[in-house]
C-alpha cells in the first residue's frame, strides 16, 4: 500500500505538492480549453477553472 509507514508530514507535503501542480496545470491550459467541461465522479459537469 502506498504511503504505509510514511510520516504524516510527508503525506501532507505530497498532497500539497500535487494540488499545486494541478493548479498550475489548469492555469496553464490554453484559452480554448478553459471553457471545456469535465464530468466529475458525481456526474456533475465543471470547467477546469472551477476545480481550483
């Protein structure tokens, strides 16, 4: 299992790093891609910028 035995601080740092990289990726999308909708697991549609 990934993460087993790792310090909580390390896991939190990984989550923060992943969130920051996701935000950067969304902000770096070309303008034409920003209004595209993505379907969430709940079935809701969201634009990429609504996810950050």
